[in-house]
C-alpha cells in the first residue's frame, strides 16, 4: 500500500520525480515544481494543473 500511495504524490524536491513528471507532461522541470507549490503534491492535481496551462 505504501508504494501505491507514494506514486500518487510528486516529491517536488526529488529531481528524478520532477524530471519524470516533466517528461511525461512535456513541460519544464520548473513548471512541475511551480505546480507542486501551487496545488500540492497530489500527482493528479499536478498533472491537471500542467495540462491546463
């Protein structure tokens, strides 16, 4: 359960997670970090935020 829960979050301070999310959404790493700061670490919310811009 812990692993699945971990995948539901984006760790904004972890470069590899930021790079993964940036590549997945075709956005910059700084855009991912800004999204995490704005909407929190929920992967769904971060991806929704990145798609809406």
